[in-house]
């Protein structure tokens, strides 16, 4: 008997009251015995687990960073008010400070719209490339 014939044979006797069967043909011999395994198995509740893709939350607080090494200035000059303060609203393209390096002054320009929540450097402080200068809440 080939495997397909055995499967079909088992299907045909499944619904009968035959509990035990020995089959011999030529050089092949098969022995089948039904068991009450199904009656001994407790009912199992099936639970479907759905894996949800995590929701990507974009941070609302972003940093304005230094674009070069130098000395940070928060105001145009010592006798002028600072460009921005904590709590101020800023717009893209707005000047928020400047950095002087080798007598060259480069403006620090905001690329985001939002509210300044933290000024991380003070006037006259040396800054490094990539250092956070301001934290801006973009909500």
C-alpha cells in the first residue's frame, strides 16, 4: 500500500466502530488501533495574538545645534536684548543667536517652528560642532 491508499483507508474506518485492525497483504503488514485520545484532551481555548506595528511617534521637542566650533552669542551686542528667550515662539528662518570663530560671525538660524523650552548655552560660552544650543517644542 502506498501512503495515499493508507490515508484513504484510515479515513474510511474513522467513522466506524472498528477499534482494532490488522491488515496483511503480500509482504506488507499494518496494524491500527483506535484510541480515545480525543476524550482525554481537555478543551483548549484558542487565543488569537495580533502583533500590532508600533505607532511611530515623532518627537515634538527638537534641538537647534551648533554648525561650527566657536563662541556663542545670544544677542547682537552686549547692550542689546537676546535674540530669543525661553518661552518665545520662533519661526523657520528666524535668527536665534550667532557663533564667532576666527573673527567670522555665523548666524544660528532656526529650521523649525515652535516654542523654545530650553536655552542650553549662555552668552559667551564656547560651543562645539553639533552641540545642542536650544530645545524647541514643535507642537
